[in-house]
C-alpha cells in the first residue's frame, strides 16, 4: 500500500480587508481537500485569482491557514511553529514563480544553494561545497559556476538554481508555484522536462501549481481544477483531460488548441468570475455556467465521485456534449 504523504482537509484561508469599516473578508480558499501519496504528482489548475498559490503557500506553511488541517507524514502540521516546524521544513520545499526575485542578488550561487543546508544544520559527506556542485550538476548547470552571482545567469538558469536549492535537503515533497510562467516559451519546456525527470528519478512527491494545461498534463498523474477558492473537479489525468464532467473544466479544456476531446463542445463563458469578497451562494460557478438551473444558486454541490474515477462538484455533471 502506497504511503499517504500529504493530506489536506477542508483548508480555508480568509484575509481581512485592511481599513474596511464593515469587516470585509476575502475568501481566498474555502474548503480545499486532497491527498498526495509518496512519490506522486498533483497538478492544481485554474484561472488567476482562484486560490492556487494560496493553497501552495499554506501546504508548506508559509501562510497560516484560517481553518482546516494539513497532515504531512502522518503528523498534523497545520499550526506548528518554532522548533517543531523547523524540524519538518527540510522534508518539504517550494520552488517560487519568479526566478529573478527568489534569489538574493548579493549571494553567490554557492551561498544560495547551500543556505538550506546551513540553516538546518546539515553536514553532507564531502562538505557543503561538494554537495552544491552535485546539486548544480543534477539540474544541468556547471558545478564550477558556484562563485558566480544571479545577474550572470539567464532566467532559465536561475530557475535551475532555485530547483537545486529546493533539492538540497533531499525533501520528500516539493511544491512548485507556476515555475515556468515567468520564463520565455523556449525555456519553459526545458524546465518542465527537468522537473518531470527529477520527480521520477528521486521519487519526490510534487504539487505543481499552474494555468498551462499542457504542462500539467505532461507532468502530473492527478489534476485538481480550482474555481474561486474551491476545487470543482479532481481526478486522474486521463479522466480530467479525456472525460471532464464539470462545465468549468470543459470550458478550460475547450480553450486549449488541440484539445480534441472537447473542441466540439467549445462554449464561450459569459461575464467575469465573481469577487472573492462576495462569492456567490450555491455553486460558485453558476453565475457563468451556461447549464445553470435554479438549484445551482441555492445548494452548494459536494465534491463526489460518480461513474468515472474523478470527483466533481456539480449538480448536473456532464457525460456527453453540451446540450
């Protein structure tokens, strides 16, 4: 039986609007749940503002959850602080979106990559400098570049440095927050290929946050689709991409060139997503859904499994073409 490495249960994050007289709250994430076995990969997709990055930051405890639970390696880490949290951090790392902002320009490559080792008191065999060289070689960089500085590297090379830094402590879980969105298209494929190969070779579990469905399909075994702070559909890659049941998932896939399974069902969604300050009642997608019925505005659908392998939060899941 595969070990369940990470369990997220009903995760919630609300932000109080500063200076608001009526105590307004931004519902960034509202009840997200998923499991991740050891060595597996999960892609989290959705349009900008749906809460993907907030989920990523809560999972690695860079952001404090408002509610819910995060269980890592069988231990509840939701509200760990101080020493207990520092003891967990080496086994879960994050790769940030912007490689230009995530590296300190005053630190050499050796200093940046070695930082997790020094902070966590890890003394690798052969010394830190040798370990840094091994990590750079692992991500396709020259080990002799340790004494160079970030401004001497391209964006893709900087992201490779960030990946090397994330791997320094030999983590069991890596969360990658849109790791290629700030890179040139010509470089994106290289970084995604690197992440995919490292995830498989090292057996590390991966949560990949992104909005590029082609990237998610190429890398991840399972996919979760988010809309306005909630997961509307989650399942194996083949189920989500070949047999999507939620109207929002269908609309996302139909907008991707070459998504043949749903090209015939292309529908242009009307309007803009509702504000997370005032999320709609019932199904959060009902204000834009071309298939909405009165029930959708009144009752919140549960994320449940039906005929396929995926779970869908929809009162009227689709198993055929648009009506």
